[in-house]
């Protein structure tokens, strides 16, 4: 299951993680985000232990959205060693996410 990241746990869970972290910046009102939700959950199960996968609700964590310049939702950002290494926007198919973020 995808983790929920918020302002109070983002540094510990994402920036200090020993493994890569894929973060889905989303909003409850966003149609494409709702379509992407099950894909994110599938990836969280499939890559458990290899890649930490979680979500940030931009309406509840505006500071994080601003810090990482999230202009539209959904936006997915891959962090490694506390650094942004790749970002994509839009509800993309699972196979494309795996390919783009080199998860395979």
C-alpha cells in the first residue's frame, strides 16, 4: 500500500530514505489523479522493499507542493538520496511509469 507523506514525515520518509522514493503529488478533486491511484497502489505492492511509493495531497501539504514546484496534478517525482532525479506530470500507464522511472 502506498504511504501517505505529509509535512511532518516527508524528511524522514523521503529525503532520508535508504531506497528510492516515488512520490505522487495529487488532489482529491483531480480526475486523472483518481485514475492513477490504483496504478500507484499496484506499484507500491510490486516494488515493496525496492522503491518506497507514496502520495502527497497538495491541498493538505501546500508547502511541499510549492517546494517541489508542483504546477499540476498528478505530478510524480522520484527521489534518490534526498534529491529529485526525475519528474513527470499526468496520469500515465503503469508500463510507462516503470520505464520512465527505471523501476524494472
